[in-house]
C-alpha cells in the first residue's frame, strides 16, 4: 500500500490495490501489473513508450562507445584516508571503476583538494595524493591508466582502459614557490584551480574578503608560468575580480572546471552572464557541476535543474564552450545523476532535448579536449624557443 520514496502511485484497481508506480527521480522507470489480455489501445501506448525508452538508451550507449566522455572534476581522493577501493563497487564513493563502467565514463580528473584553512604542508600533501593515484594505476594496469594529453585519453579508450587525469584544487599547493608549478607539471597534472573557499597568496576567492582586489602580484606570475608549463588556469572558486584579472593575464584560454550560471542560481561561486560571455570570447570552457547548491537556491536539485543551466549556458556562450565537471565525492550528485553509474542518463536527456550527436560529443569532452590541446600546444611552442 506504500511505495518507496522515489516512486509515486500512478494507477490503482477499483479495490485500491496499486496497479502501477512511476519513478519521481527523473529516471525512465515504472512498475506495472502487466495483463497481456488487456493489451488494447491503452496498453499499446505503454508498450510503445517502453520500446522508445529502450531505443533511446541504446542510442545513448552506442554514442558513449564512439565518443570520448570526460568528467573534468571529482574529489574522490578526499576518501583515500578511509581506504576506499577504487577497483570495487565501493558504496562510500561516487566514482569507482565499476560506476565508471556502468555510466560508460571514459575519463575523470581526480584533484588533490587542499582546504584553505588546513595547516598540513600543502605541496607534500598534493604529492602524496598523486603517489596514491599512481599506485592505484600501477596495481590495475588491465583496467585503468593515467592520462595527461588528448592522445593519452584516446589511446586509453581504444585499449579499453579508463583514464585518470590529475589536477590540483587550490593553488595553496604551490606554497608560494613558483618552481612548484614546474614540479607538478612534471608529475602530470593538467590544471590548477587557483583558489578555494578563502583568499590565498595567488588571488581572491568568491568566498573571500578581497585581500588583493583580484590576482596578487605572485598570482600574475603563477598564471604566466602555468601558461609556459601547459597547465589550464582554472577559475572555479575565484572572485569575479580574480576571474577578469586571470582572463587578461593568461596567454591561453582559461576554464571553470565546475561552475554554474548565476542568472539561474544566485551564488557567488557561479558565473554571471558577462563572465560566461567573456570566457567564451577568449576560447575558454565552463564545465557545469552537479552540486545542488549551485543549481538552485532551495529544495533538492534534479537533472531538470542541470538542463536549465546547460541550455542557459549554451544560449550565452555557444555549444563550443560547455561541458560537465560533476564534483562527485565533493558533495556533487543530484536526483537523476547521483553517481558516475548514472551518467548515461545525462546523454539520454541530451538526446531527448534534441541535441545532435556532434553537439553531445562537444559537451561530453570535445570542448575540454580542444582547450587542453590548445593550452599544451602553446607550452610546446614556448619551450621550443625558450627551453626551461
């Protein structure tokens, strides 16, 4: 007489017995008392719906097998101290090898996250995270591999391997030493998020107190050195002043690896339409995220909210400048996209909303790949003329 919390009753018999339930979690799921002898016109509509959903899901899966799918931001390494097992279906984390396989996700950027107030030696901590990821990969060579370049990512996919890409969340990891940028670049990272929740010695944060009024003098040197080393400058978490300073200072396009639209959810972590347009004008990319507080100001966020932000971002920036950075294991995860195993549902929704296969390929990784290739290409060009 009662359903689970993610279902609602949609049909009952005259005696009150439940005949059908339907998911409210934005998944194509229902349960019915199926009576073939009653398969008249009404039943045929239900049957056609089931076949249509199966066909759409098959199309989504076929598309995933052909394109490269990249999640530009997850915080799974935060759970390393709990001795999580990436190779098993671990219920404590939202991204593991099995969930990536279920969701047909090819690559994920795992970041070394450093809280601003933490007194732990930051550079050594980031190195320890990368040591553990390298050990994970070395222990599972048949299933997972590291990737830094677009060539690495495609090579891994073609060989049936999931890719782990490295990043740093909070330039605090540099410990004020510009040489550490080169150190981390040699370790294989692809981007540094300049700050987190609080101003640091590089720039002001969206949740800071405007210590510098944007980038600090050291921060300007950081951006220039990141350009030289082929690292993406990531401005998620940064104040607007820092964003515009970095945009003006950087010789390569910048990114926001996990941010949403402030016009739809008024939060300082989100980007204004003006910021989004400026980012696109410089060739940058905005990766939409699944943290509920950046999707709506009240209530529980769902895949519907994500799609509203996606459509708005495309209206402002165009299809060539958007992507997905889930923030899984960093409080990301919403109804309909709760963990990495459900990411094919995003593709299913894109197909339902009328996106072409080409557009979906750009959203799912093509735009991020283009940015990565341009940033790393400029670094190669620089080092040819000015060996470091």
